[in-house]
C-alpha cells in the first residue's frame, strides 16, 4: 500500500510538472489590451438593409421568420445572402469542413471581402481540422478577420492541448449564426459541411435553421459581438504566425465551383433567401426572443442566471398541454428526467424524438440517454428513435425528409404556440460546458408543423420504445400498411454496440456528454 501511494505521488508530481512546463512553453496570447470591435448597424441604402428598414416600418417591434428545412435551401440561402452583402458579414460556427459546401461558402466570403464587405469569422477550434493554412491566408486580406474560440496552442496534433489545458479546451462554442449587413440573420442547428446541407449522395443530417428579419437581428448581432470580444476568442494570427497560400485556396474553390456537385446543387435549388430578396415570399411576423449562453461559459466563470437553459425555462413558463421535442443528443439527466416525467404524470403530452443506437454518431451519448428511458416511459412520456436507412420521399420542405439520414436538429414546441430553434441539445454538455444559442419563436404555425411531424412522418420513420406489463423494454416499428413489428433488443444494433453501451453506462462520464 505504501509503495502504491509512493508511485501515485510520483505520478501526480510528474503530471503537475508536465502541465506547468507546457503552459509556460505554449502560453495563451495576451489579449488584455485589445479594443472591442462592434457590429455595423443596418444601412437602409443596402439591398438587405432596405428589407430591414421596411420591416420596422410595416411590422414595428416584430420579427419576420422563415424556416429553412431543406439542407440545400439552407446552404443556398447563405450563399445568396453573402453575395448580396454590401457592408458586413458576421459568422460563428462550431464546425466548418474543408469540403464542397465549406469551400463554396469561404469563396463567397472571399468575394465579399474584395467588394469591401467587412468579414468577421469566429470558429471553434474543434471543428476546423486541416483549415489552418486556408484560414490564415484569408485572415491576411484587408477586410477579413478570423478569431478562434478556445484554441489549442499546439497545432499538430491539437489534441495534445487537452493534456495540459483540459478544463479550458473542454469548453466549446457550439453556436451557429450567420448575420449579413446587420439586417438578416440565420440561426439554427446546422454546422458548415456537406452532411449538414444534404450535398451529395452520402448520408446526411436532418436539421433545421430559421431566417430572421426585423427586431431580433440587432440583438443577434450584439450577441455575436459578446463572443467576438470575449476572453475565449483569439485572433488567429496571435498563435499561428505562418500565412497560408492564397493561390491554393483559390485553386480549391475553383475546383469546387466547377465540380459536378456544385452544378447539380445550383440546378436543384431556388432558395428562400433569393425569393425573400425578390419579394416573392412572405415572412411570418411575430415575437421572437434570443437566448444564448454568456460567453464567460467558455472560461467556466458563468453565473447560473447567465446560462441559456435558465433563460429559456424562465421564458417557457408553465406548460399547459404538451411538449414536442427533437434532440439529436438527448440525455435529460436526473433533473430533466424528473421534469419531463412530472409533466407526463400531470397528464401533459410529452413526445421526444432522438437518434436510435444505429443512427447516432456518438455511441456514448446513446448510452447516457438509455439510462433514463425506463423512467420516462413509465411516467407516460412517448419516445421515438429515428430508424437507420429510413427511405422517405425526398420533399424539399418536409421535416424528416431524405434517406440514410441521422438526426442533428435541436427544436421543441410548447403548447402548439411556441417553438425553439437553435444549437442547444438536451444533454449535460449543452447545459454546462458548450456555449449555445437559439430563437424562441411565438408561432402556432411553426409549432403545429412540428406537432404534425410527430403525428405522421416521425411515427412512420422511427422505433418506439415501450415497456411491457412485465417491465421489459421492447421497440415497436410501424411498417407500410400499419404492420407492427416488435424487437426485443435495440434494433439494427450489433452485439459489440450493445455491450459497449452497457460498459459506457457504468462509467462516470455523463457530465462530459
């Protein structure tokens, strides 16, 4: 026992020496004297500013909203808005891939910067693998500024940064916003990458964004400023001193523009943003509230009342009839499970859709979720788990459309009159670690659309976990013609996955998920 304590002491001493040495060798840049940069206000002389100005004239103190259900529409709308930009584009994302959609959007930003548009791009360091050279080459342009949220001071491999700065680097910016000319904003669950925009024939994520115009946009721009000027956002040139080759970037984007994928994409979409600018599409004008975590969450210094979850629960208030919830990563925890169970026990209708084991891209999350299924089901909560390889007729404006899809959306509706659309998952990571944001929209129309999805397409394209009278877990699947199939084990899951899930469920890792 004494030898064990001795070796443990040695290990702890070496660990402390390792952490201190690397912190000294790879220090964070000093940004204490940095001057805050603020968003440009909407200018009515610009194309998009005119839309914003008209909104204030005809719909004072209201926000116009338009959901972006189709992935192609979501990408196309961003590209059109970037093309129309005349003053500024402020963007923040958790993931930005070096693929067709990622390159198309970067090229659109590059083109805008050459027109004199001020670009501010804030990215989380976790989701920009392989982009350092491209980002530094863009950052060197006159009108292009890039900052990175909680970056690793070791660039290759970046994961080594966790070995001496874990508490900071474990806190990520999961926010997703796209603001153009201070006049139009896109908020939602999509990152930037082909799988989020339904580009190509491979599997993709089912997700949801919303265009906002009017009262909510300045508030969204102000929230971006808070993150841009936060103590977790570092100028990319402050820790990457080499500048990438702009010619390589332009060559890559030229290939992306001339690719068959882009040709097919261009022919297939008529974007909502384009129709909005041309005044061929009307918005729903209503009350919208922005909820977002204070960026101090990225430092672990946030107060409870500054958390998105606290703001949102306060705004939601009493649930009178029902909640329809869609969350790609759903781990309610003891508090959340108790909350939903109490509502169900009080005769409220609670329906929750998440990924099945076979469709989730994070098995550990499914293990965390599975611990709460029995309590939820026994209280009367209806659970739905999206099926693997569900082949659904591909309709552009239908939620849950496509094939080979995995769920990534984060949305919920309350009492058929309010709906949340944003980046927040109902899991411990979104609650306590990741920074999140979203719109709480007072809209019976949008809330009823989500409710209708539960009534038919969700029910038809998911497994429905149930408890038998004897307390055994089963999964029901409704086939065409209302044929009912019952599974005794997790559908489409291998023995390895099931065993792994049991082992993971025993580990004290829920706070990380």
